[in-house]
C-alpha cells in the first residue's frame, strides 16, 4: 500500500488551503463523465457540447484526456500542489504550462505502461493541457468560484476544529476513501503497492474539492498535497438555501443564517458559508437566539449554534410553502 512517513514537524507545519486548479481538474473529470460526485449538479448539455467541441479542435489533447486522464491516475504535472506565491488560478496554471515537454511525456509514458502514441508526442503538450484547463476554469468553475471557495473555507474551518477535538488521526482517517492514519508517523494514502515515501522537510497541504474520491499530488521534494472530497458539505449547502417565503418573513440575511443551521455550525463557518461579515452574522444570530429559534452550546474551543425545534418547524413550514403545487410534503 502507498504510505507516507510524516514526522511531527511536517504534520505540525502542514496546512489546509484552497486550490482553483485542483477544483478545475475535478471539473474536467466531471465534464468528461469520469466521475459524478454526490450533491453535484451535472453540467448543462450546452457546457458538455462546448467541451466536446473544444476537444475536437485539438486531437492531441482529446487523446490525452481519453488515454491518460483516469479516475485513479493522472500525470503529476497536471495537478501540482500550489506554491506559497500562488494566489490565483493562473498563478497555479503557470506550473503546468512551464513543465518541460520531456518531463510531461515521461509521466505520460509511465501512465501508459512505457510508450507514448505518436499523436501525443507533440512538442507543446504541457501548453495544450494548460489551455484545456484554462477553458474548463473559464466555462465551468470561475462563474461560481466565490461561493464555492466560501464553502471550501467552511470545510477547512470544520476540519481544523475537529483536529482540536479528536486529533489528526481522526481527521486524516475520514478525509478520503482508502486513506487512514496507521500510527508511528505513517499515513496510508491509497491501497497501491508503492515504496514508502518520507516527507521530511517537505510542506504538506490538504485541499478540499468537489472530486468524488480526490487524489494525491506532489512537487518533489518540496510539496505534497492530499486533494479530498468536499461533496457532502456542498450538498448540505445547496440543501440549506433559504426558502423564499422564509426570506420574506425574516429578511434574506437572517433567513439564510437560520437555514444554514441545518447542522451545528460555528460563527466562523456561517461567515464562510454565507459570505456575510462577522458582525452581520453575529447580530442576526443574537436576534435568532432572542426569538428562541436557535440555541448554542460549547464544543471544545468553539461555540456551535443550532436550530431549536421551533426553528426547525419554521424552516420546514416555509419550505413546504415554497414547494410547487402537488409536491408538498404530507408529513
């Protein structure tokens, strides 16, 4: 099995971060029909048709996607961990575009078992792959990126809080399928028979995405990353959108905060999910507390807010009011 040796210093200095490039790679898999994440809406027929046209315009990239990009493997150069200087999608994409062609083709050969089809052995393969990723970013990720980024940031807050309560072992073992903490500084990252890899002196990153399974990435020997699925939180966020009737009753901000409390959340999580400022969220939480629609409790170092039975009933009734005729709940 694939195991990383992670010393206490490496683990202590590891960090969670958001990567626009990783999310773009996840969307490439989704566009190509390779993976469907729970809670994710499928791309529209128009987006899928445009994607097919984009591939048809570049046969080498089409072959690359068909032969090389697989759910359980992709070349390292395609999804490098973000560097400390990377702030935007195009900062991250620069690493893909600047990959030496010989390096990219060597990685392709590894994935294909030793040989590269002549149609793939083009001198500008990294630049073409970067062009495809740029297209996926512009057409499927960038329009909703601010909201998606807030949801990823909320997931990061939640997991860092879990670390303070249950430690790294609990968080790492539940992060993605096939990954678990083995103890003695050993992290199993997958079930493949690969030699143990020592991460001493390297930076370790954890990156949420909408990928169904996630993957691991590295820029040896400097940075390693675990891209893990955040699909459950995305589904929760979509399900927790405020009903229009509730917004008319309480106001859109307060209704949104109440709807997001379908599960206990901290103020920081609510700020990340809603996009409103800390003062705004805090003010509306106080009103909801005074109205006895929410309650709070302490969990470790955090204070978590949750709906009372009255709050649950109010959201449920207003959701039923929003439902189209003939589709209202009978319960």
